[in-house]
């Protein structure tokens, strides 16, 4: 599991200048980012059109790309919060104090072409480190509400700075997850370009896995998931009890009133100084996150106060992972009983737009994550 932490006792605080009086500095607001706490693991689906420069030469159509499809194991760990990160205003714009967490993400490919399932030995395909920050509202330069920013770096040579306004409300029940598209289109705009590898029935296309018949049989990769990768997210929450959800979309090209941010790429990805001959230039990233409050029924056996806490998991459909709960009742349980407990689940759908060979190629990743460590059951559930 990927791990990250701040040095013991580390907190960012402003350094005061001469007689400057800042008043008491308290940890700044995290807002929805307070849910990014600890470690999360889960499963998902990754798609990427890779530039192609060599064999195989078994197809009769253009060979400028290979579509790679990955069933994935995903792990994200968040650090403790930073405290109060000072950004100094100029003139009439007062100082602000940000807060946030650092994160590290590691993604493994577990696609098994022999079984059509996500049970192969893991192969690392993505690693990312970065920061999530909550930016308080400002009323001068700029005039902008509370906002979120994600800053991330990946080993291929791309960094992102993606922003959005902070969400202001929760929604009851499960999220309404819109479709995601793998449609390829010209860099200058225009009609969608047909890509044979997006048709599961064409087994001679430049695709990995090339033959999807076993995946279709197990339901892990189907035409529905290539038509709309967010199908994987909707399938993941079927049968779950989701009490509420909060959603937000960070983008490197955010809509007004937010501005700033963007992507940067190393020379190899851009191809030349004008980025007119790119190998794979990441020009934009959008990522939607759903923070979901899950409710579970937990069957608690007979328990005598003083014995070690129990680690219990709720029942769930075979395709779903469930969190483990640390159960330590404040009194004896003389007969088995059922309690309701809650946990946080994170779902995300991310698209990075890659440019090469005069086309824009969507690189879509989706995942559903649950806490990696046992969730402590509060005493209040026993009342």
C-alpha cells in the first residue's frame, strides 16, 4: 500500500515580520477535504490510447495507437492536514490561510487475459504524488468563493493544477453519475473519428487485451463499459445503501468564475517547442469525485466487556469490497444483535485529454475506494 505522512508535529504557520500582528492562527478549514483522511483501497477500470511506433503489423487500418484496457487495484493515502498555509495579499486584498493534505496514489493492473477477471499478479501502471488544498473565499483580487485545488505529478512527465469551487451542499441517496466518453476527435474540432478498438467484437484491432471474449463472459469488460466507462462506477454501487453524497469536479481548465491552473509536460511528450509534433501531450484533465456516506448492517456476536475489540465486516454482494469495522461495545452484549454503522466511500471519474497524430484521445480512469484500515464504531450506536 502506498504511504505518506507529515513529520511528527509538523504544521505550516505564518512567519511574522517585525511588529506584524496576525492574531491567533488556527488550523484553516478543510471543508469537504476532511473526508480525505487515512488510506483507501479499491478497484476500477483504466483506459488509455497509447501512441504506437512499432509492431504488431497484423491490422489493415491505421496503426498510430494501441488501446490499453486495465482492470485495476487502486490505493490512495492522505497525510495529516497542514494547518494554516499563508498566502499574502497585496494592497486591499487581505491575507488568506489555506489548508490541505498531501496524497500518494499507486495503481496496479490486475487484468488476467486467461480468466477474464481482475485476478492477475499486480503490475504497477500509475504512481502520483500531490496535494489537495482548500482555498478560502476572497472578495478583491480575485473575487472568488471557497475553492478546491489538486496539484499532482506523475512519472511520465506531466504535472497538473486543477481547481473548482467548493461544493456547498450534500445530496440524499446515491449519486447520479453521468456518462463518460472515449470518443476520439480532431485537435481543431470536428466529427468523432471511428476507432475499431472500441468495438469489442473486432478481435484483430490494436488493443490490449485484443480478444475480449472472456471478459465479456465474466462481465468485467463489455461494450457498455467501452461506450461509457462510468458504467463501472454505477455497477459498483448497485445494492449499496448510500445515505448522502457530495460531488465536485476539478479541472485544469475550470469554467468561470474560476481561472488559473493547467497542465505542464516534459519535452518528450510535447515533441517540439511549439508542441506541434507531440508524442502524447496532456492538454487538459477533468476529474469528478463523489464522497459517499455508506450505511451498513453489522451483525455483532455475544461480547463481554474487557475482551479485545472485534473486527467485523458487513455482508455484501460478491463483486463488492466492504470496510472492516473495529467494534468495542461499552457494555456486555448478551445476545447477538444488528447495528447500523457508516463509512466513507470515494468514487472518481477522471479524463486526461492526450494529443498525438492530430487527434485528441481521452484517457479515462474510474475507481471505487473504501477505507483500508478498520473503521472505529462510535459508542453512540449502542444508545
